[in-house]
C-alpha cells in the first residue's frame, strides 16, 4: 500500500461511481492507491488500441491488470481494436506529439470509456493520462469533456493528478512495484519519432520489454 500522505479525494458533488481510464500501471499506480484510500467507488478501464506493437500492448495491459488484482480493484479489459485507431488517425502520421492526432486518440478512448460508464451505472469518468508531464493536460481535459458531453448525467472529472508531487510519487510507486518502463507514448508514430531522436543523439533504439523501473535503482547503486 502507498506510504505517502495525501489529502483524501472526493468525487465532484453528487457523483457516486468513477470509471477510471488507465493507460498503464506506472501512470495509474499512485492514482489507484489514492482513490482506494479515499474510499471512492471506482473501476479501472483499460482501453488503449493506440499501443503498438502488440507485444508492448500486452506488457502494459497485463501489468496493470496484475496490479489491480493485487489491490482488489475491479479491472475492465476492453477490446484491442488497432484497425479502428489507424482508420481514425489516417493522414495524421506526421503530426507531432500533442498535436491533432493525439486529440483524436484521446477522443476515441474517452468516448469508449464514457459509453461503458453509461451502460454500467457510472456517473463520472477520468483518466490517468494527465499525470504524465509529457502530456498536455488541457488537451486531455478537452477530450474528456467532449466524451462526457455526449451522454446525460455523466461528467469528466478534471482532477490534476500532478498535484502534491503526484508525478514524483508515480515514479516512487513504479520503482516499488518494479513496473515495466514505457519509453515512448505508445503508438507506432511516437515509437518512430522517439527512435529517430535517439539515433540522432547517439542512443540505442527502444527494445520492447527490456527496461523496468528496478533498473533505475540498480543504475544509481552502481554509480
């Protein structure tokens, strides 16, 4: 369990059940701890058809699922439909990170989350995506509001998960749990762009399934 002290969380007024879209275990670990310790009724929803290749997708999903089971947190394993994702993002292959393609990707995942929420009695949705400093929180919140607006009596909870050193605690939990280290956003285009940057900076390309957060501790110790 999380040993960090924090102020208990509360859902927005009148809301009872939260469906939390999760992108991976590292981003969601501390958030899941906080929600559970705040006695919020929530379920984790894993829907990320953007993740490429399939090997990377399975690594991220299974780790998130195992962590949820370990902490007795309900976990929904949604469909992996990359063909639909590629169709929606066609023509945006060269968009930069935080560009139009990312908005389309967020919209797709959040609308699916919202649909499940409405069909299963949830009145609030949120996402762990916003905890990453590499993401544009305003862009994420805009997509969340857009998805929720399509349904009656549903809101997107725009909580700033980075508050109170949230990003730092995310790393602490990841080290504690020895989570798999995601070295790119997730999609094939972010993998391409990240590897191009690495080559230009004399660094090796990403190796799927190689590095874990325990590696950071070993590297620090050896130095």
